[in-house]
């Protein structure tokens, strides 16, 4: 009996060690055991299951899961596209100080600018198709990589380590946070995003910082 118990303990220990080895390739933020089923579902492209897991975690107030769920709504992965639900989730995540949520809110500001530009250029004939929006969200989530499909971009953005983020979206993240566009205002974090965007050479961010500095000098 003792031998059986010892064998079971060894098996469980080996299984845990194997799981840790698998999770070691993930960013630290995703290595918590509560994300195990969610990560497994995403990695195996079982997106409906991933949607259900993310929904359950989001309901408990988990900011990381809220961003996963928002990304699924934005890209129509595992569910239907729903911008309103995505915005609500990102605001909840951003209010908890989760940077990925703040960044993704910036995506809405950047997308709106693209829509406004097309309207100014083409007037009522502007064709704001869902395909155009698909391309936008795909590009936003595929920084520094070239996945061959939307699901690849979605997986990379959520699960891969490394730098992510476009400087223009960082700028709009800052603007939206400062203005409180979506019902969440955080001027300090907003300014940080704008500074980061300027450091990456984004012209509008650089110009805004110059204006703020000149205004401060003239006080």
C-alpha cells in the first residue's frame, strides 16, 4: 500500500513539473494556475471553450481574462463581434490599472480617427466595412510578428512575451484616459502613454508634449 501511495505521489509530482515546464514559456502574468484551462483552450484553438473560460474568470473581476474576452469580441473569435461588450470589459480592466486594457481602449480612439479621415476624404461614400475593421484589429494585435491569420494575431497578443503596442495606439490610449472618453479617467496613466508614444517617435505625441511644456514654462 505504501508503495502505491509513493508511486501516486511521484506521478502527481511529475505531472505538476511537466505543467510548469509548459507554462514556463508563457509571460509571468499567465502562469497562475487559474488560467491553465483558458491557456490550454486558446493554445489548442478551442475558442468556444476559451470564450466560456474567459467569461467565467471575467465575472470574478479578473482583468487579464476581461482583456481576453474583449479581444474575442473585437476579432469575432469564439463568439460574435460585439464592440459594446468589448469596450465595457476593457474599461473594467483599465480601471484596475491593467496596461493591456488601457492600450486596447486606445485602439478605439485610433480606429475612430481612421473612420473620420475616410469620411472627410470620401464623404458619404466612405466604405467603413467590417473587413477594414478586421484589418485594423489584426494589425493592432500582431505587432513585431507576422501571423498568417486573425487567430494567430489573437494568440500572439495574449500569450506571447515581448514588447507589444503601436505608438499611435499608445498615443490614443493616453488621450482617451485623459479625456475619460469611455467613463474611465486617469490623467497620470494617460500622460505616461503619451510620453511612451513620443519616445517611440510618434509625431502627434511629441507635438503635444512640446505644447504642454511651453504652457508650463509660460505659467
